[in-house]
C-alpha cells in the first residue's frame, strides 16, 4: 500500500524516524564483559584497485556491502539487492516491469550530457552492466569506491565512481553444497483512483461532447445514435443516462490487466571444495519472473566456476568463468500505463462489456474522434510482442609469482563475449497494422549485436616492513583493454496476412530500413601506487595513472591522473591509549584525499569527421553513389574530461566497537566537460564535441553500524546510511548561460529541464498553474458578454471563460500570462538513504529494511497525459469528481449566465478546469499542477526466518537449514499521487531526474524461501 500524506509534513517525519531507530544505539551504556563485541571485524578487508587492504588502513572513501547484506534480499539481480545499502549510491529503476533498466549514479555522477554510469570491476576485470548480469548469490562483497584516492588508480574511467565486486571462491575442507530457493508471488501494490461509475463516466462524456461540438458522436456510442434534433434530446439527456447507466457495469482495467499474480521462481545451487593446494567453487542459478502484464517476463540462467590453486611453492593460479543467458519478453519496460488507465469503462450502446475488453476497439473510437489514441491494451500486448535475449561469456585467468621475499608479480587476462538479439513483431490486431494496413501492415524488426573485450593486466607488488613501525606497499602495473562491437538491424513490413510465420520466415516481407555498424575501442594504461604506514598511526597513499584512449585524437590521446591521501589514527596515539577515553572511543581516524580522475564517456572517433554514403540523382536517374560528410564536425582538440576530487572523512568506533560511524565530506569539480555544442548553419554542420563547461557535486555522507543489544540468545543490530548531494553548473558553452533538455511530447506529458549556470541540475521549467477563472473574475453585460475584472491575470490570447485554466502572470507589468518558461520544480533529492534493523533470537531472525528519499520533485507526466483531451477516454477520479461544470443538466446544454454557472459549481475556486476546447490546448502545456513532491519512506523488505537446530538437522546430513518468509515493498509513505515515487522514466537521470511517464508500477512480493547446506 501507499500511505498518502501531506507533502509539507513529510520532511519533518524522516528525522524522527531515523533518530528513533538510531538513537537507541547512542543511548547504550558501556558494554558489560558478557556482551562485549569481538573486535576482529575491525580488521575486515576491503577490495580496492588491483589489491586488497585492511579497512583500518584505508585512506580513501569506500562503502562496503557484504554477501550477508545482499542475501537478506531475495532479488532477481544484484541491482535490486543493493538499493539503499551504500551511502552515496543512487539506484533508480525505470519501472517495475521485468527486466526494466536502472540508472546508477555515485555521488550524483560527473557529467551533464555524457555517461554517468560507474565503472564495474569484477574480480579485477571490467564488466559492463555487472550488477544486472552477475548472480547475486555468487557475490562475496561489493565495495563502492568514491574518493579520489580510491578511484584514481582507474584513471580514465573513475570520475563516475567504481563498483568493485568480488565473487565467492572455494574454501579449504570438505565438500560443501549450498541450495537456495525461493518463490515470490507478485501483486499490484497500488491502483490509481480512476472514475469507476458508468453513470458518472457517461455524463462526463456528454459534457465534453457538448462543449466540443461532438454531441452526435457521443450519441452514436452512448445513446443508440439518437438524433440531436429529436424532441427532448437535450432536456432528457441526463435522465436517459441515469436510467440506462445508473446500475450499468464498469470495467476496472487496472484489475483486468494487472490484478493477477505474477510468479517468480529462483533456484540456486553451489558447490565448494578444496584442500591446502586447490580450492574450487561452482554455482548454477535459474530465475524466472512472470510479470503482472501478459507477455512480460524475464528468464535468467547463470553458471559460474572459480578455481584457486598453488601450482608450486610461490606460484599461484586463479581462474574464473561465467556464462549467463537472459531472455526478456516485453522489452524490459512498459510505457503503456496511460493506455490502461484511459480505456473506456463502458461500451455504451456500441460495444458490450465483453467486446470492450476482448476486441481491438481502437479503429472504431479513433474514427469517431481523431484525438482518441489509446488502443486496447489487452489486445495490443498480445498483438505486439518483443523479446531481448542477451548472452555473456566471461573467462579470467591470473598467475602470481613470488619473485623475492615481499616481491610479487601478477599477470592476468580476461576475455568477455556478449551477444544480444532483439526482436519485435506486430500482427493484424496491432495498432501499427490497423493505423496503416497498406504501407506498414503486419510488421516486425530484428536486431543483432555482438561484442568482445580482452584485458591484460600486469602488476608488480612490493611489501616490506622496516623495523616494527614502518610498512611499505608499492605497486606498479600496466593494462591493455581492447573492445570491438558490431551490430546490424532491419525493419520488416508487409508480411503476408496468410501463411504468416512471423520472424521465422521473412522471405515474403519487405525490408523497410536496415543498418549495420562496427566500432572498436582501445585503452593503454600505466599506473603506480604507494601505501606507507607508520606505526598504524600515520597512513599515506599516493597514486598516479597514465591512460591513452582511442576515443581521442593523436594530440590528446593521453591523460595523467594523480592522487594523494593521508590518514591519522588518533586512537593509536599513546596519549589516547593511556586515557580513559579508550574505554569508550575505540577507534578514531581522520582521512584526507585529493586527486584528479578522468572521463572518456563519449562516442568513438569524435575527433574526426565521418563520411557516409548517399545517392546522388544525376540526369534524373538514381543509383549514383556519392560520399558526404556527417552532420557532426570532428574536433581533433577534444581531450579528457577531468574531475578534481577532495574528500575528508572521519571513522569512529565506540563502546567496544558496538557502534561504528563513518562520515564524509566531498567536493568534486568537473572541468573540460565533454559537451556536444551546436554550430551555426553556415558551417555546413549541425554540431561538434568540445571540452567546454564545468560543474561540481558536493555533499556529505554518513554510515552507521551498531549492535544495539546482545545477549546469549538475543541480538539486535542496525545499519544506516544517508547521503546529501548538491550539484551546481559552473559554466557551459561560450556565451551560453543554460542548456535545455525536453522530455516527452504534448499529449504524453512534455516538460523541459534546464542546466543553468549557477544553478543545480534537475530544474524543471514550465508554467505556474493558478487554478481556474471563476465567475468572480468577470462582469457580464446584459447581452451576455463577459469582461475580465481589473487586476485579473489575462491569458496569452483571447478572452477566457469561467472554468478556463489560469496561469500566473509572467510579463513585466505582472498582469498577463505570455508563455515565458519559469522554474516549476527540481527532480534531484535533497538526500537519500537506507535503514536496516536485524534481530535474532535463538533460531529466529527478523530483518526490516527501509529506504527513503527526501526533497526531489516528480513531474507526473502520467497524470498530465490523462488530462481530458479525447472523447471516450476515462479520467482520474480527482478530475471526474471535481471538474468545472458548464452544461446545465436541466437544459442539457451549456449555461451562459454567471449566476447559473456559480450554482452548478459550489466552491468553484477549488474545482479543476472545464472540458471546453480552450483547455484541450492548455493541457498540453508543461504546468506546475503536475509537479509533486517525490519524497518517500518505503518499508522495502521484511524477512522472518527460522534456522533449525544443528542437532536436529545433522541426522539428515545437513549443516544448516533455514526457512524464511519475506514481503518486499510492504508499504510506502509518500505524498505522491502516482504509482510510485521511485521512478526515472527519462534516460538522463542526472539532467532529467524525477520524470514519471506511464511507468510500469512496482509489485508487492510475498516470498517463501529455503536455504540448505549439506
């Protein structure tokens, strides 16, 4: 469920809830001897670039998530399991459909128009989209590298953050078999409140028809085609509607389309074995998710094998391989919620209710009203199908040699192959066929993409202790990455109506469009890092990397990215250890880091102007090959985008390490941004890439881990994180103070985002909605003419009427609306975070995970697109119950008297606009009416489990047996009226955040699972 609260009351709500959960931690007394926490977890290891380090020796900013944290969330992929678990990491999915994409950013991202996706490193090697590919059961740990010291070792690809994933390996000892399985039942968590009464719906349709001169069209559907010139047609219209539709059924399209139960099944088995010399780990995972919507599903198969072996003394081998196959039906997204919501709920005298649901009514309705554009979603999802199949194979091998005492050489190589095939097909019941049966007809498309990448990394590591207090670790290395991608696609039309085998036989179809592409990318790098530790008190890290990328021209191919970091462990000082404060504050460390990292996330070969082939008609004949330059002018001076990052951190451990707090302040300045800028038409080119513009992200992050209560049988622990990020545009193209990015379309909810110098990213621009014109705004002459009273805002053109939309004045005089775009909201949250509480009592365990986002606005384009613009479409109850009535139910025609209009509309200033043609145009405008507070607090997961006693399960050769039940997406406290406030329907989450356009709603999942270890 979603609990709707007033937006203004939301922000004060978060702080008490957060403090209530965490305040108990600080309220603990000193730990008794019987409840002391083992301090060995202070020595936990963090995976960083090309190595590992004890967390106590860390100088950079890193957030870590363990396998235990991930396993707590039964999930289709690691993206879902990771949401809200790490400070500064923001994961927003495009919707709740199976296979829907997600936008992932670390500390707000580091670019405006180029990529902001972090770099994924899996077991030392780059793997794109890793969180979507890797089986979450195979993950040992995830470390999010955020500060310059941590990310500079990856130089060119580090500015958007690094997510380092370590997968599980075999363990020494006997063979261990783990079997994990769960079954989830997915149900719609929220329905939008639409008009659901047939009588109300038909009266609403009558009023719209009257005001838009479509009464005959209305009669053909709802009144048996009764002629408008028939006696009593108008005066008896409302009585006929009440008699015919007073108890008539109404279709609940949300219930029909999404009211069922989707089933998700997950099976995972892994085997671990090893001796002193060799350890092996192998796993297999099968996961299938059936969506709530027909023909929407995702199926994933994953196989992984890891081997670690000491071949000879001082020579070690590690090998890992993975194969995944993922099939997504429905394209992984669904933007058709509008089509479900706007469907007619009663077929009138034209269609029976059965016909309304089971037949493609779009041709009939659109023929009656050309504005009607919502095809039957039940028929359409069966008639227009799509599938995306992706396969990935990965093999990594590494050899490590101990050359001398403390000197180790490692050489490693990786090969990564991916293949993707996308298909779509629309049969004769589809809208595409019905709209254009001659030129398009039955149609489809096929797309294939294949890519491979190899990576070779060589490192030389030196570890040396000098005396008892000096420790030195030095690393040098080089790396080569080469990637090649090729793709082809074609669109096919005019499939035969009979003997049609779809995409299995395209011989009789016509190729409408075709395309092919091939590209390559290479990266050559050299890097070095030195870690110095003096007496576990003073820590120093220096890093430098030199990257050369084929994306840049010869003059600017290479970039150098250095960083330095220092830390002081105050708690290791003698004065600290000898004081009583050590009994309460067990660890205190201050960290500082500064560095430069790069970004090369732009298309290949932008430094040169491409040439494309075309046809040049000569002597009135075609078929003459000609070469022309592309519209994008190459720029040989394009170079690395750079980010200068500063981070200050404090690590604190209290009460025998029962409470651990990490706080960070950061400031990331991005300069020489890679932007595509517009060129004058006189140049013959439309645009070119340049290093222009700058921006910054700054903020604070807090991570809290505590053991609140601990006894022999009971334990309560809490993990919490919160991140504040603020972006600011510092400069843009020469002479420009802003860049705008339009999202959506007029009827689908269009809004414009601005990136303005001196302002934060995510600004929404449109017009300020001020309600409607009421009868109090006018005077009426004896001949019925209406005149606006002095001081009332004038519209952009024409003379308004009561019930017309009123926008705020934007001219210098302050008395007229002139369609000047102004800021109406910002989609970037003020802060985000997560809160997890874990309880255990004897064999029982309970986990409750909450996530929250505060301060970001949402442009509710779904609501915008449901504003009334066509006959026969349904509307939200908010509108259907409260629109401004102009038609008099006694006369059946529009009232013109101010007195009568006031009688028809009690509390008229609180009503929404009327159904006249003027408002049909106004509702295409981007408006503050559709901007809502997107703050939310979600009870994301509740899990109750029970582990059987060892003495009980040992009789059946089990070492562990646990059963559990989980509810995902239990409840959401929000002021947002849409399906879900956690949404990002636009592609650029950094520049265009908070856009909700008919996104597939998230499900509530009820999960039953079992974990067995043999």
